């Protein structure tokens, strides 16, 4: 049945209140509650929300704000230093993950294109799961936070190239593969000059008007995010660049605190939309390969990151911490499945395999982190860090 947007918001947030309460009483991660709610009331469940795509589009804004806030707390010099270390680790690990996904999918008799898409989907880890479950103080002021951001940014660039290649293979994209790598430094320099020449003088003149600063921050974030999309990057990378270039402002922390509730609002919608978009009816067709693929992800990603980071003199405990926090597939994996399916490069069964693997790894990796590592939603008091 069709309902207006107010009813959809009512279902998302009133339902999330009930499910989150049950999750807290039963000591479960809140993210799982939001996904379960979406699966229950979505088109493949009760059907109270038939078209979750509109909510999914809005939920994407939460990821954009998340990357913007991360950029606000990272100085350009620190970013350059961590990227030098993260690049080789990200490239080598991505090759390992691609080979694992491709080989397993082939062994189950999937087509070459399905196997290729699954291999690409395996390469990436979730920005939301990885960073949302890091305590704020660790994320912004400790080496692990910088290292994870570096790894995820390199993965984002690889995801962009993967999406371009899929577009070229389908005949729908005319963008050359090299374009994002040229666009990235050009966009960064342009944003730096814009901040120095326009934004910082405006902030200095009107810093007593908090409402103006709030609107200025949102406008800057979304403007650069959209600009990044136009030149062949992603909204997320654009938002991160917007944050990094504004990080030198004296009000960067004020902006970060102001936008945090807005970010959380949209992230709840993201996990709801993820649950609502999964076709439960196809689960029986892919449950065995999805379970095995998810098990491989949950094992091979922590081990791979542990071994690679150890070669760069990272402490053993930190390397395992990073590995488990990045031990799932990504939102980009879901986007690859969607683009490949729309371009007739991926079968519906292959798309369902990627979606099922994503949900399984999102859920189990969240459990692993929530019950074993410091995080903002830990069920144990000694692990809870905001």
C-alpha cells in the first residue's frame, strides 16, 4: 500500500524506537535492530513500505555527513602521512579479497560476470560499520582512526574505478578510467583556495551567528559532494575533501558537534533501507554460497589486514583491531550489485548473493566489534566509549 512520507518516517523512527529498546534489553547491537525493522515492514516483509528507494536516497546523505565530519577532524598533513602507509596495504588486500570472492563464486557454478561482480564486491569494507563503531576520541585523535580512514579512502577510489569499468563494459559510461585520479587533486586544490579566499573570511566576520555557520557548513559539504560527483568521483570523497579543507577553521569542532545528530538521523534510515531492500524470497537460492562467502569474509579480512599491517611495524593488537573492524563488505558492494544488475551484467541471483553476504557480514562483524572492542554502543560498560 502507498503511504506519504510522514507515514514512512513514522514507521522508521517509531519502529526503530521499539526495536532499539528490545535490542538494548537483549544486549544486541542497535544496527541489527534497524536492519530487522526494514526487513519486517519493507516490500518483501509486511509491505507497509513498498518503495524504499526514496528513503535509501535520503539515507545516503548520512554517509556524506559522516565523511564530512571525519574530514573536519583530520589535518591535511596527517592525512598525507597515513595515505602513504595505507595505499600498499589497501591495494594488496583488495587483490586477495577479489581472488577469494571470484574463486568461490566460480566453484558454485556462477557465470564469469557474476563471479567478477562478486569479486569486486568483496574488495571493499563498510565505511559506516567501520567508523560508526569507533569511539569518537579514538576516531579523531588516535592512530587507528587515521589508519582506517586512509584504508577506506583508497578502497573508495578503487570502488570508483570498478564502477567506471562496469559502465564501460555495459556501454553506458564514456568516462576514462584515469579521470578520477586527475579530478581528485584538482578538486582538493580548488576547495583549499575556496576555503582560504571565501569561507574563512565569512566565518571570521559572522562567527557569532550560529545558525549561519550551521547552514554554511551543510551548504559547503553538499556543494563539494555534488561537485565531486560531476567530475567522476563520489559524493563521499567530495564530502571528505570539504571537511579536510575546512579543518583548519577555528570553528571546525563546533560544526562537527552541530552536525552529529543530523548524521545519526540519516544513518538510521540507511540501515532501515538496507533491510527493506533485501528480497527475502530469493534467500533460499543463495543461502549456502552466501553463508560460505560471508564466513570467508569474516575470516580472511581480519587475517589479511593483520599480516599486512604487521609488515609496516603496526602493533599486533592494533592490526587485529583494524582487521575485525573492517571485516565485512561494503555499501559500495551493494552499489556495484545494483549497477551491474541494471546494466544486465549481473544476474538477479548474483545480486541477491552480494546483498545476502553484505547483511550477514554487517550483522556478524557488528557483533564481533560490539562485544570485543571499545565502541559507542557496546553492551558491556567497560567497552562503551562515546
